[in-house]
């Protein structure tokens, strides 16, 4: 035996088995069970190693742990211990001699302490590098996300400032600039599409003023569209609860714009996640009919 880091053991001292390629994906327990069928001793009493050939076959070699310890007695600083050669029946089965270098018996409980320390150190280094890369990725993504959020906030602020400068607002009405822009566009769109005359436009404007005057100042609503025409007023948006939408309807109910009175329909409220979407519609009340609270 040699003390230079590598040792060999005569092949005839080992138990051998060759499994066909159909066992290539078999579990370790299945392979050991197949090995035990040709052994004169329980497979659990042996130290077993295996190697897979290029053609898919698997070579197993086993030795009693006490026999391996006795063979290694007196050797120091060993890195590997492989079979010195193959038995005749494996050579007859055309098993290449090179498989011996893959059957290192110094694994598991026989793994050299130095090699185990190096292997664990390599694993720790790989884990450390992976963790460092993950941290860098998280920091980079967070910075990009924060930068993008700041850009979005800046753009929104610029848009709001621009709308505040160029859109009229009703004092005391808590309507965001985006909703006021939509209101103005809807008024223009309604006028162009219907070809209304100056009297109809005045009626729509009067309805808008009446809605703004009735709008609750403390309502927690996000208005998406406020559509006003000569025959319908529609408010679409998001609310924290269905009660907020109902409260808005109650505030606009029995609306009087100085020319007509408006009747509110039952609001359409749908839950989306933790918020609610709502649609509130007001219709003009025919003359001579009492104003009701809903259909």
C-alpha cells in the first residue's frame, strides 16, 4: 500500500455485480436489493460503491467494513482506495478496466477528513456566492423599482399640477383633477355627438354644478368617470365599501339643478379584491311625478 494519497485493493476481495441499462434510473435501495440476491451475506453488512458506464450499465462493488479498515490500517493521508483490477467474470462481460478508478471506496463513513472538509468548504463557498448574488439581485431590483416608483409619482404630480392650472374646479368639492378632466371631456363629447344647442349645454352645465354642490366632501371615493348629458348623469369609480357608494347616491338623490329634478337608480356595486367598483345613474324625473328613492 502507498502513503501518497492513493491506495488499491485486490479486486478478488470484493463482491461484484453488473446491472443492465434498465436499472440506470433505479433508486439506490433498488440496486442494493438486486445486489443482495447474489450475495452470501446481507447487503447491509457491506460497504457498497457503484459506477455507471457509458452504455448505461451499473457496476457495484462491496466489501465488509472491517475488511476495509484492516486493509487501510497503517496508511495515512489517503485520498482514494480503488480496486486494483476486475475479476475475470467482469472482464468476460466486457467491463472496461477504467471503471476501477470510479469505484473509490473512501466515501461515506470512510471519507478522509481532509477531503470532507474541502468538500464542505466548497459547498459553503458556493452557498455564500449564491447568497451574495441573490442579495445583489434583490438590492438591484429594489433600487430599480424605487426609481420607477419615483418617476411615476413625479409624472403624476406633474399631470395633477397641469390639470389644476388649466381645469376649472368647484370650491368645496373634493374631486381629483383627473375626474375634472374626464368631466370636461365628457361634456365636450356629449355636445359634439348630440349636436346640442346652447340651451342643452347650459342644462348640462347646471346639472354639473348641482352635482358638485351635493358631492360629500369627506367621501373616500376614487372617481374614474363622471358623465353628464341632457338625459342621464353617470358616476363610475372605486370605493372602499358598498356603503360609500350608497352614501353618494343618497347625497345626489332628489337632485334639483334649477330646471329639473333627478331620480337615482339603485347603484351597481361589484367587489374586486379589497375594493368595490360602482356605477351610479341619475335620470331626469318627469314633470308631475313624485321623486322616489329608487326603482
